[in-house]
C-alpha cells in the first residue's frame, strides 16, 4: 500500500482537529475495473462508531465516494482536496 506523505499528514491534521477521531486505511480489489480501491475509515475512539468513510483510487487519488459525519460538501476531484475541505469543516464545528 503506497500512500503519499501529504495524505498521511492531512489525516493526522484532521484527527488533531477532532481528538476523539481515529482513522484506518483498507485496500480492496475492484474486479470490474481491475484496480485497487482504498477506503479510509474514520472511527470515534471510545465507541468505535464509524463516523465517516472515503473511497478512492490510489493511483491517481481520485475520490469515488465519501461521507463524513454531518458534512454536506460536494465531491471533490482528489483526496487531498477532500481532506483539506474536511479539516476546514471540523474547524467550523469546534
């Protein structure tokens, strides 16, 4: 699994904005396209409740789908754009 350092840093920053949040990355093989799909799962620390999920292609970091708590933004092209949007969103709810 190869994830850019920028994405990892943004995930750390997002969880720093939401201290009760943790993340996990899982890879899945999508047979219809013949390529990998990664899922970033966000959990609440104590309850292990799923708070969000981002699915993306690792080769170009294109976002396939996402949901994150009550965030109602539009789907951006890249994972970096989405993570930046989520960081800004979490700053407004704190």
